[in-house]
C-alpha cells in the first residue's frame, strides 16, 4: 500500500507540529534514572588499554564531543573501566567502555524483555505501521549520583564519568525497557516498543493519525 497525497500531507503536518522533538541531540527524561547496585564490592580500577596513535586521536575526539553536550564530566572516582574502540562496518570506530568487571559485581535487574514473536504478531494484523527510533536512546536516561562514579572510565587524557546511561552496563536494557513500557502503558493495542525502537500500528488511517499524535505527545512530555 502506498500513501496518497492527502495522507502524506497529513503526516507531514503532524510531524511539523512536533518538529522540535525530531532532533539529532538526545533529550533527557525525568521519568526514569539508572542506578548501579554493587553491594559490598570494593571499587574496581583498571588501567587504560594500550592503543595505537590513530586510536588516541579518536578517543580524544569522542571525549571532547561528549563533554561538549554534557554526556560525561571529569571524574575523581575510585572506580575506573578501560575504553575500547570497536570497528564499525563502515570503517568508523565506535567508542565503548569495557564494563565487564563492573558488571560482574553488579546485582542483576530481572525485568523481562518483550518477546519479539509476540510483538510481531500484534503488528501483523495492522493496516498502518509507523516506526520511531529514539536518538541515542540510552543517553536520554540520567544516572543517579552513585552510578555516575561507578560509570567512570579511564583514558590517556584523564578520568571521566557519565552523566547519563552509557552502553555496555549490566541492567541498562532493563532500565530502558521499563521506561518505554511505562511511557506506552495503556497503549498496548496501538503501540509497542523494544528498547528505543517504537512501533505504532492501527487498523485505519484516521486511527493511525490519532495513535501517532498520542505517542508523540507522550514522548514530548517525557523529555525524549
């Protein structure tokens, strides 16, 4: 099915109404936060991994970019995890922190993740489906103060800690899934989410516009 001219115009008008929400800069919600429960574990401090000169340049660039938008801040934490650079298929490098030792002493959050087969079964009956992908979704969830110091990572240019939820932490998926499940509570017959991927589905075009507007309103109210 291809949308008609009027339908395309209506969807453009709806998106324009919520234009500030469509941004490449992550938002910051007040509806959730992430904590790291390490029980009685002593702080774990690792040394930076040895990296090649070109990797040092990539780390410096990533650190400056994250500092500039408030994702991280300088740290004096007793905790420290090393940085790893992971090659992406397009040749670029993904900045990651090796949290394996921290994760090993973190108490698990057993919040259930959605079953993809059940999500697809719901979508399969719909006539209209729209999908949304939240901008760097994890970075839109703040850390509590104790989690910030535990998130600290060490580099050749200093020690830093995250203000927001980084990738690679144990329980990060559970925290984010709880947020989107809470956000879409009561909309199970028109919207579902798997982490930061949201799908809105409807039986008719008129309903779809209503469902989209409702989800847009909820996302905007959540600061996402």
